[in-house]
C-alpha cells in the first residue's frame, strides 16, 4: 500500500515558491524554534534544521515551508538580515527536498 501526502503530490514549482532557505542560524536552534521565528509571518507548514549525520550537530541552515507565496514574501522582508541571525539570509529557493 502506498500512501502519498499532499506535499509529495504537489507540483515542484508550487512547492518551490513556498519554501525558504534559512542560513547562518545558531547551532542551538531547533525545528520548533525555527518554526516559531516564522510563525509571526504566516502559517508554517514545515520547518527543518539540517543536521550532520555523523556528528549530530546542526549544519547551521534549514528550510521553512510556508502555506502561501505571500507569506514567504512577508517573511523574507521582515527577517532578512535581522539581529537574531547575524549575519543571515533568507530566500525562496527553487529546490525540491
């Protein structure tokens, strides 16, 4: 039996317009904390910090998927180069993960 989520069935182009790459985050940030940082700007569908598979340490970047492209734009405008991520960058990526 094969189960498919709506995210898997979604066109990659649509998902890419709602997915953000977040770089230079502190190693101590968790998925829940990353999600909370973006929740003020819209509905967070998924927030995931990337970890090294051998050491288990954060790789200091992650991905956040928002529910709409408008929320993505609001998050980028508000959070890019903010004090909580010095230096930081947030942008929409054309990636399918």
